[in-house]
C-alpha cells in the first residue's frame, strides 16, 4: 500500500514538473528573432456622415492630392481614399441608421476636399459630418464636426484644407468654398 501511494506521489510530481517545463517553453524567445515593429493604424483621414432614418440617399464624395477622379459611390477606391459603404437609405439595409464613411490610407501634402450630395431626397435633409485627422498611434483629432443642410440634388463642400509635408493642417487653409466633386473627372 505504501508503495502505491509513493508511486502515485512520484508520478503526480513528475507530471507537474513536465507541465511547468511546457509552460516555460512558451515564454522562451530566440534572441535572434526580430521583434515585429509597431504598425501605425491605417486611416490618417477618417470621414463619417449620418442622416435621419428613412428612404433618403445622401452620398459622400472626397478627393485628395494626386486623385484624378473623386472617391464616391461610382468610384469607391482611389489611389488615396476609399469609400467603405454607400448607404442607399432603406434599400439593402438591415437597420434604420443611415451612415457612410471613408478613410485615407495615407495623407500626402496637398489639398483635400470633402463633399456631400443629396442624391435621393424629397425635401431638405440635415447631414451630420465628422472629419478626423491623425498621423500617429496616439489618436486622431477632429478637424470638422457639424451639420450641413442639403436640398434635393444639391452638392455642398463640407470642408477643404491643405496639409504640409509633415501631415499638419496648414494654418488658414481650412475653408468651405464649393468645389464640385460628383461630376469631376467623368
């Protein structure tokens, strides 16, 4: 009987030692293996528009330096900016929220323009807009936050701005002067 208890204790201790060794192997790293660098988050420029629920179709249009054709519902991915979702109101939608968003993978120096267009509206529509800009993992800061009123078929420039070589907004370059984007490049 003592032999059986002793053997059981020995086997349990041996099993516990093997378990500890196995767990320790998970924390051992070859010093020759390089640690992957920290990758900054994509989307140095992020734009979001939202409007009231219903069968209302508002479109987001954007352009940046070097883009011959503006990014929008008919051209969702440009060299610089991508439209993530074209919201058609209640068509092909599982929920009542109407929202479109886009982001830029990089933000080279030059001028950027962000427009909204009331494609399928029966009356005046208020569109909420947020434009965020950031070049570091520390986060993004709001460049513009507000509402724009649109009449049917109207296109308006929400914001235009210029960035320098370091990705900073050039002082005095932020304005709302209209620049047509929906028909540009067609």
